């Protein structure tokens, strides 16, 4: 891992910048780039602290967290259950092919701006289902955007509430993933130390991205972001 110190720093600087611009993307970008040089389990262990800190910050930026928790609780409990289930079932292989496929699917959804709408009466069963599916994918790939992000976008929230909801969802996913990693022995001193160190470039990137947010064309940045994820995911899936 010591051979990749500079690379890891650059990865989290870029991932933090993407999150600063878009409000999301740090775990996805970090896993996509780290997955090129190390197994997803090892990459996920480094991801824990930067992901947790940046998402707690995002979650606490505005009021209304308690009401949001009550609404999303079925999904979030599903995330916890699915992550623990996925961690128990998938204990072999490094998961690179699945990580690549998850990135490709997420990129295609983003590029083609696929949208759907969840009605209030559907939340009681769709929420837990989306949560369990997200948790299983989190345990296997270290990426916790599918299907959580499309589901949250389908709830019809206003923009700032949606950003807070993603921060809450990603915080819960990160904590659940940390439990699974500890259970597999992946949260060992070297990975933990690297994870704490990675928060510095991540926060620097977050600050830089926040400053760039008003200067970039959102649709151009979005297409570049998802296009890059598509290429990285396809490469990872093909050469796993």
C-alpha cells in the first residue's frame, strides 16, 4: 500500500472535488480509481473515514434531519440488513468485475438522465427493497449509490433536502460497511491509518469543488463525470 501513497492522495483530492461540485460522488470516484490498483475490499477500508466525515457534514448542513430519518428509516434499516447479509454471503473473490458493472450501470443511468417517481403509498415496500439491494451491493463492491440514489431522486424532494437525504444514506452505508470490513479483518492498522490520512486531501478537494461549483456548467461536468465512470467501469469489468 505504501507504493500507492501519492496515488491515493490524488484520488481523494479528485473525489472530494467531485463531491464539492455535485454534492455526491466521493465514494464512487474513490472506489473506481482505487479499484484499478487494489482489491475493492482494501479500497473500501481506506474509504471509510473520508466518506463518513464528508457525509456527516453534508447531512448536518440543514435542519430537518429528524423528519428525514423518520421518512427514510425503512430504507436505511434495509441498507444495514443488506450490507450485513452481503458481507456474510460474499466472502470470496475481490469483486472487481461486480464493481466495474455497478459503475457502468450507474454511469448509464446518469448519462441518459433516467428518472422515475415513487408514490407515497409505495414507499413502505420500495424503501426496504432499495435499502437491502443497496446494502448487498455495498458489501460486495464498496459503492453505495445503487439503487439508493435513483430511489432518493424518485421521492420528489426539493434539491437541498435530496442532498441531505443522500448524506444521511451514505453515512449509514459507510457505518454498515465499516462493521462488515471489521468483521472480515480488513480494518487493520495500516488501512485505518491510511483512511484517516486520506481525509486531508478529501477535505481539500471538497473545499476546491465548492469554490468551482458556480463556475462550471453543470450539464458539461455531469457528462464528463459519468462518461469517465463508464470508461473506468468498463475497463475494470473487462480486465478483472
